[in-house]
């Protein structure tokens, strides 16, 4: 089973390390030469919840032969570019899997294949440096055929990820799960990023926890009016996620701290867009979207000096 992972960031590296450790042939494709060199020379070292080193391959150029499975772990704004770069590797037999944050990635991927699996995960990790990933949260991964259903190839993927040690469920309502994850992230990620705090700090601080609940409730109302069937109670999922990833500094915070573009457009921005299409307002999500976009602009100004 040949597996190609697009993106050697925190989650791509964690999944690559676990899949390679389980005995699968894994290649990580990333344009960052330092990441690729480190993985090829030293492997991927996992710390935190588990400590081990595994040795997948890594490359800055697409492989020559089509893999059986392609996992997409790039940032949402890079999905189109990443998939276009490997378009010749996507055949009728290739399973394309997106476990990315935010909304809209699967819509892009559908232009490349009909054998598309969407997914969400509450696993959390931090890339400490190229080739070294700290596993900070172990939760659950949910997968399903996009936009709906669970044909045989989804159960093949379930077995592969299960062999690698992932806690996994298969759903026929992956759109609902994608929205649920985005709604939870719409509260956790901007608050953590703007204040520079862990998920546990949000949970333990009443004023922030209450704000997070209000944001989640706003997003939930928009999703339901948009026709989305949410598979679990969003506020309960918010609390569970905060508890299971209490030591984690979320990815949006990591991006802002390094003056990198965030995925705010694909989380809060998509919720605001959905509200606008319905002719209603999303004041909390719009405020957070505006604040994070302002922080990005500040970073660009600092870098431009």
C-alpha cells in the first residue's frame, strides 16, 4: 500500500510517522527543502503522548508512480495548488483523503477525483522543528465519502488508519462532521491565536469559555439554517475538544506567532459567507474574522519593514 502525504507540517508529519511505523510505504511531499532533508536523513521523531522515530520517505518533487492513497494535509489556501501539482498521480484507482481544517477543501478536491474521502480529526500536534513533531492531543478521527455515504474503499481506509493506531469512526454524514469541526474551531482557534493561550486556558477561564460557547451557538444556528445536519451537540464537542487538547497551542496561534497566513478565511470566514448567503448576520464570527485578518496585516507590515 503506497501512501502519499501532501504537506509535512505537524499533522502530516504525525500521520506519516504513525503510518510508516505500522509498516506502510509512506512518502511525504513538501516544497520545504529543510523539512524534506531532515526527514530523509533522520526520520520523523515523535514526542509527547508517544516517543518513537519512524522513517518514511520525503520529497520536494511529486513521485513518478501513482500511490494508492493521497492524504492532503496542506493549509486550506494551498489545497488547489497542492492537488494541481500531483494531478497526474490521481487515477481512477487513487483514493484522495482530506483531513484538513475548515470548509471548502473537498469542493476543490472533487475536481480531481470521484473517489474522495472527507474527514475530521481531534488529534493535535505541534511541529517543533523539521522532522520533530510533538503529539499533544489524542481524540477521534471521523471519515466518510464526500459528499455522503461510506462505500467499500472508506472501510479500507478505516482498516489502514486503525492499523496505525488511530481511534476511528466511519460516517455517512461527513458534511455534518466537517461543519461541526469548523464550528468548534471557529471559537477555539481565533481566541487562542489572538490571546496566545492554550486550549486549556480557554476552558479554565470563565469569560473565555462563555465567549467560546456563544460563538459555537452562533455557528450552529447558521449551519442548521444552511441545511446541515450536525452529528453531535456542538457545545458538548467544544468542551470535549478543549479538555482533550488542553495543553495544545492551536495551529492558528502557531501561524500568527510566525507571521504566516492563517486559515481564518476557511473557518470563521466560511461561516460568515454561509450566513450572508442566507441573508442573516454572524456578528461574533465576523468580529473574530476581522481581528485575525487585522493581525495578519500587522504581521505583513512588520515583515515589510
